[in-house]
């Protein structure tokens, strides 16, 4: 068995496994994916018996995180050929990719699970349900609103408008650009869809996809912290805070540390190395992710196995302003 990250010129070799494991994806969508997404993604594979038997794709996005730009990778196309399952291949791929992302300085990663239970052992936790709004013929009745297919020359204008709107309402989202929407147009077109642009009195007011068959499901997004220190220092505070505690992580050794979290509502979170004898509690990496992204409070976190906090520590962690307003609606 050999695990490695493929060079870009070998990415196309994973297509056969993709088509085998994801037969519900149309030929046209797979054509789009292998023409577009493998240009700039990373693919980890396990080779055995002379062929690729398992893979994991990391698709990069520029993210807006609490007012700052960060790179994060969306984990997709996690797949193992049926005859090679139950051999720990997914664990090898995930742990290898997580450690590489840590070395690259990334704060978190995320995925859309086929089932939550698959990724819970790897410290991913659900923080968001996707919101999907589609174009319908009823939209044509909106007063003073014109709706038509998005043109390439409008993508830059749309990106600027979308980023302004999202930054006013959300803590975490994928930053838009002209290239983002040009690619998204091709993604929807692969399955017969179209991106529709809404304008009122000449101003952009929205963009929704028209698709032949609307999916009313609300897929989940699970997030895992990659670098605990960088993640915490991305946060803002309600007021002056100071607390020492331990973080544990079974995969990324460097996250196992004792820290002093301090700062004010003006500085945001600052971190220093702490001393074990001053620690007021212990938080595992998955629970820390839930706190950071607003999936649980410090009080609720204490009900998790392996989490311990003094009453004072709970009060100090509750001064964190969680990144609870999330808008991650990308499919791949």
C-alpha cells in the first residue's frame, strides 16, 4: 500500500474510481469536474495492486472568516473501491491530508458528509445546513425586477455585490470573484442548469440557479479545526478575557498544547503558551470546533466526554464571539 499526493498531471487517473464510486453523478457533471476542479485542487490517493484504490480531493477556496481572508480546503470525493474497504484507507487519507493542511498554515477544513457518523471519529462536527434557493417562474412576478441568465461580463459586478451583502450578514463564507461565478455557471450548465441574475432598477439584487429538478434536501456541512492556535486568533471577544486551558487532538500533534487565551473586545483573541499547573480545564479539538462555530456553548461542551472546565473557564469562553453565521453552499 502506498499513499501519496498526486502531481497535477496525474489527477486525471482518479476519474475511473470517481465514476465507479459516484455513479449518480451525470457524465456531463463528471466531465465538468475533471475539466475544471482538478486544475487547482489536491488529490491524495492510496495505490494497491497496481492501481488507485482510494482517494480524497481537497478543493481550495478563498474564505472570508470574521473579516479576514483565509484559504481553506473543501474535502470532496472521498472514495474507496468496494473490494478495498474496511482496510483503514480513509483514515490514512484523512490524517495525511489534515497534517499537510496544518503544515500549510490552514485554520480549518470542511466537508459535506454522506453520513455524519463516518466523520465523527475524525473530529468533524456539523455546524451548518445548506440553504438553497432556486429560480422559479413565480419570481418573474416581482415588481420592477428583471431576471435573465447571468452573462460572463456581469460576473465581476455580481461578485462585488455578493461579497458586500455576505460580509454584512455572515462570519464565514467563500469569497466571490468573477472566476468563481464563471466556473459556477459551467457547473450548473453541466446538468442543464442556468444561473439567473436579478436586477431592480439596474442594481443587482440576487442570483439564483435554475435547475431542471430542484433538490429540496438541506445538506450538512461539517467542520474540523486544523490549527487550533490560528483558529482561536481569528476570533473576536465580547469583553476582556483571560483563561488558561489544555487542547487535545489525536491527529495533529502540534495542537496538543496548553494555552493562555486573552484579549479584549478591541484586540480580539491573543494566545500565549500556558503552564499545565495553571490550566482550568481541557477541551478536545472537536468540541473546540463546536464552540468556535457556535454549535454549542461552554456549558453544553462540558457534557462531552473528556471535556473539563471550571466555572470561571466557562464564563471566560462564553466571552468568545462564535462564528455562528455561516454561508457555505458550494457543492464541490
